[in-house]
């Protein structure tokens, strides 16, 4: 299931360029185009899922989170620490309507986020 008008579906399809760093059968990880930390990777499901609010496939979610941890290891931030976060809806600050988990690291991250 793919949405032709969705930016991240188009990245998955290879129609819009992105720097892929890892992939699994159901998930893809690529560099954020406007990084907010030295390491900033987005991990997304291949199929179109609008946000965590409507994500129901526990296997798919597990695969995404496992890939996030693998990417953090690959990027060399496992020992120093990192953050995995997903924004949901308007108040959550979600700007792209395709589920994505940010993997942020490489510097001390403030808490709580602004
Ligand atoms: P959010 O605001 O949580 O929806 O996150 C969307 C993220 O997608 C932002 O951090 C953007 O910088 C990032 N983004 C937008 N367009 C692209 C793109 N073409 N390639 C990679 N990352 C993108």
C-alpha cells in the first residue's frame, strides 16, 4: 500500500532521492534532509502508515524499532546514547504524514524537548 502523493512513499519507491543507510523487508532508514543533531536518521515503514496513532501491526513496529537500534549502532552512537522519537499530529509537530521515527544522537540532547 503506497500513496503517490506521500513524500516518504516516493522515497521508498526511489522516485525522490535520499541517503539510505539501512533497510529490512518492511522498513527503510535514511538521513534526515535537515539534521537537528550530528546523527539524524529517519526510520519508516515501507508501506504507507500515516502515524503511530493508526499503526496496528506490532511486527512492523518491532522491525522499525529494531532497525532504529541497528542504525544507532552503525552510526556509532550506541555507547554515547541517542533518542528515538516519533511525532504524532499537529501538536506533536508531525510535518510528514507517513510514520517515521527520528534517531537522534552525536550530542547531548535536551529534555524535555521544546
Ligand atoms: P516530522 O516533523 O516529525 O514530521 O519530521 C519530518 C522530517 O522529515 C523532518 O525532520 C524533515 O527534515 C524531514 N524531511 C523532509 N523532507 C525530507 C526529505 N526529502 N528527505 C529526508 N528527510 C526529509
